C-alpha cells in the first residue's frame, strides 16, 4: 500500500470517516476528505496533519507505507519495566511461534514454484511480526535486568 492509499484508508476507516475525524484534528470534514483523496490534485495532507491523524486514530498505516516504500521496516518498541520471569517466558514462546509463522509463510510462497507479490507481502508481514516479538522479548529481559555495580553506586 502506498502513502496516498494508506491516508485514504485511515481517514475512511475511522468510525464516522472524515465527518468525525476532521473536527478532532482541526480540519473541516470536506477539506479532510479532499486531502485524503489520492485522486485530488489540489489538496494534500501535510506531514504534521498526517502525524495528528495517526496520533488521534491510532492507525499508523501511513507511517508503515512510508517506511516500506523507502525500504525500511518499523518495529514497535514497547518496553516492560520490572518484568517477571513469566513475562520473559511468554515473550520467548511468542518469538518461537512467530518464527514458525515466518517459515510457514515462506513455504506457502514457494510451494507452487512461483512467487507472487501478495505472497511476498505476506512474508514481509510475518517477518515484521517476528521482529516485534523479538523486541518484546528483549524488552522483557531488560525489565528484569539488575543494574550494573557502577549504576548502583558501587565500585
């Protein structure tokens, strides 16, 4: 999905569409509809408007589309403070499960001897989910880490 299509989908998928989203971000609903329309050549979303839309809706498809179009992958970096052993165990088992889903997606993509663009996108989604699971495991582990002696004021 490209950035323009992501902006359109974000605005139109929001409950009530531009009619309810526009006032929440300080743009008239009609202007927002025009700005989100990929076929409109006179109205365009600014970067700050796109950020406000994402922050209000919690929908980051525009950010993901921008990153993907530029050859980047985004990973959400939730951090767990004071994680417990079960948090780490849960994160590690989720990581292993995701790794299996990546393998299954790769297998499905090549099983018929041809690889379609939709199959590549499916593998990309699973790889991104795997990276997110790995980051969650690392965050849980960080949450359990004791400070180094120098961080505790010891020598």
